[in-house]
C-alpha cells in the first residue's frame, strides 16, 4: 500500500493496488489528487482514503476492499474533501463512504453486489446518474447535513433502497427505484425522505416516440 501526504498536485494513472493488509492508498492534505484508470482489489483495510483536499477519481475499478474493517469501504472520502467521482465501478462491501465531505460530485458510477452502495455522513455531495444493482442497501444517509442533490439514479434488484437516519429531510425525487409501484418503493425506504415524484421508467431504456 501507499501512504503519502498530498503534494500541490499528485497524479496516479493506471495504478494497481491489490491484496494489501491495510489501506491500498491513503492521501491527506490540501493538494490536488487525480486518480484515473486505477484498479484496487482485495485490500483489507480499504481501497482509497482521501482526506483534506481535492480529489478527481475517474474510470477506476474498486472490488472487495475494506471487507475486514467495520467502517471499511472501497473508497472513503472525509474531512472536507471536494472534487468529483465519475465513471467508476464499485463492487462488494461498502462502495463509497463520504464523511464530512464538501462539494463532491458523484455521478455516472456503477455500484454492484454491495452491502451498502453509498454511505453519506454529514456531507453535501451531488449524487446523480449512478447505477445500483444486486445489493442489500443502495444508499444510507446519516447526520445533520444531507446531500444537496440526489436524483436521476437507477436502483435495480436491491433489498433496501434508501435508509436515512438524519433529522433533516432528504430530497431524493426523480430516481428509478426498480419498480413503478409506489407501495413497493415505500416499503424499502426509511426515514425522513421525500422520494416522490419518482421515475416510473428506467431512464437507461431507449425512448420510443
């Protein structure tokens, strides 16, 4: 594994980190961190930990990281991290964990075979156009700060859709929850969540005019 303090700009391209006993890559500090086309697999303590600055995570794959740690995750963003997480694939365990993040765009990612796809704790990310499939709980939200945007996501074949433990209302309208049956959706969402109106079709399907 690699542990480092962030330089002004730190870039990783085509990085591969596998079967590390701790965290695969841990980066702290106020610098700019860019990770593109990376692979993190089977790292016991977690795949990527980023704290305290900018992150740009693109087109990377994270599989079965952090399974041996209670709060472990494939990717953990914390302590006022901001930036973007796009076009990545997360599989197994907890896909992406955000704790006290600032403005992070989480878009166009795929989450599969998860225990929890996306966990958000006291954070304000913008979460849209992601795909969740074949998991236990697609999204979990905790704390007094909630996402500023959570829409146009696709959840398919998930036992639970969204659980919120926040005292603030979570606005999660205009998502496809895998069914057009409102009663079915309501049974799989808990907490103070505004999930209506919801998409009654899978937005990935081609439209006929």
